[in-house]
C-alpha cells in the first residue's frame, strides 16, 4: 500500500495531487464531523462545551496568525528555488526555519501561559468565575499544541516542496483521532484536562506521521540558526505581510467567543457547531480552487498576460459558484435535517436543535461570499499587492465586531452570525471592486467589459438553476415524508437523499440545457447526455 502511494506521488500531476488531497481532506472532514457528533452528544450546548471551544480560541488564533498559511507560503518557493541550486544549503535553511519558528513559538506560548488569565477575562468577560478558571486551565494545557504544530508545519512545508502529499494530508486525520481518544478514553479519567491531553496527542500524531517520509527526502535536523542567510531573509520579507492577511473567519471566532460569553449558556457552542457544518463546502470547493489557482495567476501576472489572468479568474469564480450556490440553497432547505443527522443525539435536545438549525440557516446566506473571498485575496497576492486585502479585511473585521455585538442584544447567537454575514458581504464586494479597479490599470477596457458580461450571464444561469433545483428538492422533501419514519436517523437520511438527488438531477439538466461550460465538460468526460431534446 505504501509503495503504491509512493509510485502515485512519483508520477505527479496536478490532477492526481488534487484527487489525493481532495480524498484525504474529505476523509478528515467526515472524521471531524464524527468528532463533533461525539462532543455534541456528550455535552450538548452546555458550559462544558463552551469551555472546550473557548480554550482553543487563543492558541488557534496565534498559530493561524503566525504560522498556518504564512510560514508555508513564504517557505515553499524559497526552499524549492534553493534546493535546485544547492541541496545542502536548502536543508540547512529548513533547519534554520524549524529552529527559529520553534524558538519564537516557545517564547510566545510562555508569554501567553503567564498572562492567560487576564487574556481569557478579556476574551470572555461574561463567563462566571469557575467557568473562566476552567477555561484558563484547559487553555494552558492546549497551549502546547501550537508548539507541536509549528514543528509539524515545517515538516509539511518540506514535504509539500517535494510533492509528498499523502503524509501531509493523513496528518489531519490522525489529529482528529487523538481528540476523539481524549474524549472517549481520557475525559472519563481526567475530566477537562483529558480533553486537552487528547488535543496534544492528536498534535503529536500530526507531526510524527510525517517523520518517516521527511527522512526519505534527505532532511536531517541541524542545530543551526543562520538568520543572516539570504534565503531566510527573503523568506522573512514574504512572511511578514502575510501575517496581516488573516482571513476574517478566524477573527470572527474570537468575536463570537467574546459576544457569546455575554449571552445564554451554550451560545458559543451553537456558533461553533453550526460554523463547522457550513465550513465543509467552503473547504472542499472554494479553498482548494483558490489554492490551485494561486500559482497560475502569479505566472500570468509575471508575464503581464492580462487576458489569461482575467480568463483564469473568471473561470475560477464560475467553478466555485456552480458548486456553492446550489449547496447554499440545499443547506438552507435541509438545515433541520442536517442538524438532526449530525448533532441531534444524546444531550442535544429539541430546543437546542432548533437553535442550531436556525444558526446554520443564517450562515448559509454568506456561503458564496466566504467562498469567493480567498480567491479574490489570492488574486491580489498574485499581483504582488498585499496591502489592499489587508485594509479591506480590517474594515470587515470592524464591521463584524460592531454588528455582531449590536445584533446579539436582540437576536442572541443568531445575531452574532448576522454580524459575520454582513462583514463577509462587505469583504467580498470591496475585494471584487478593488480587484477589478486594479486590473483595469493595465487591462484593455474591452477585456473587462467581456469579463463583466460573461460573469453576469453565467451567474444568472447558475442562480436560476439553483433556485429551480431548490424548489424541486423542497417539494420532494415533503412528498417523501409520509413514506419514511422521520423520527429515526435512517428515515431522515432517506428523505434528504431522495430530495437532494432529485434537485441535483434537475440542476444538472437545467445547466446543460443552458449551455453551462463546466457541466458540459464534466458530462462529456463521463459520456453522459441528460437530454437529447435541446434545440
């Protein structure tokens, strides 16, 4: 099995890599849902789950800000370029980066450990004293995880440079395994501390699974800290601007924790659980497309090829929307069934289920804006412009904070989500407008006019087909209901499956009839023609 995977990776193509990464990402997401199912069943929307969710906020935000999505973006191009010139210097650079990042994260974590109590009071001012102390203690345990993940992230960056994707992506699955072990085995013996130890176990597995493949690349750790190295300095110049490019989703979780602590018990948990559900299609369809397109747009810009840049951007926008728009409608229609399937067990009662599916329903309104934001941000990065998305992101964060706090006074946790939705809309509209203006400085007016015309035409088709598909699914949902027992999980699943398939078929046929290029290409590869009556 391992040899087959190596042969697969040795015969690298973008398609194969996408297939491998997509498959493992889906497996990790499904296991993550199982993990959340276990937590929801065990604790419900309770103080305990609020504490557990909140304990992640500070460590996760610090790691996301300083390492995740920043270190690898800066490291991989510099390391790959240097490796082609001098393998020994490249490996020395990798050790320097590992040592520097580890020392830096140790320093940050020690500072956070010392000041954790006042920071937690600032983050969740509404927590009662014993709940706050539990959060402080658990956060201090989990603070070790960013240190481990820093090591693991460097490992992942090296492996990604060598196009060794299996170990990198299987690591996320093992992380979930560690957390599940903490819940099922350690929590009954150690209480909340056991949950924290499970997180650390998952983080350790995340790093260790990559070591064998890392050693096969020739990497060997060296006790060096060559900060004057030209490669390290170049990486630092790429790294620093990315710190300020943090997506508003990460900040929204901090805002949700702050505002949610002032609301009823379980509000933070409700936001967190609903957010996990709506994040699945974004991760599968949007983030993967944006990541794959980034180097292509960078090459287009470097060659001053505005026509290809605009064409590729337009194609990616439509590819994302052809998936996300119907998924948004289906998630809105099936929100009650989805929540009941994933969370409607154990300690989650009916009132909590209602709260969860209403929260999920509001989240779905912003699925399209959340999906396009990373694409537009990377388009700016490809054009070597980090300033504009940062300014727009900061404005969106401010709107998120003010709107969430204001709306929560009237609508509770749904108001927090409403503030996030408003900020997400603002973010994507300003990013698109600013990006179009930026492109117009070099691209001919005719190109942009064609770009606008095609977007309006194709998005209208997608929206119309999605609306019809939603109506079909909604009708089938209630048509099937008398024939299944919706008090049972299998009955809900059958109901959603039939209604979803009916809507999906309608969506495909309509887009095919309206000459949607993406659907035509897929069906052509599959040698399928849904209708012969087209004229």
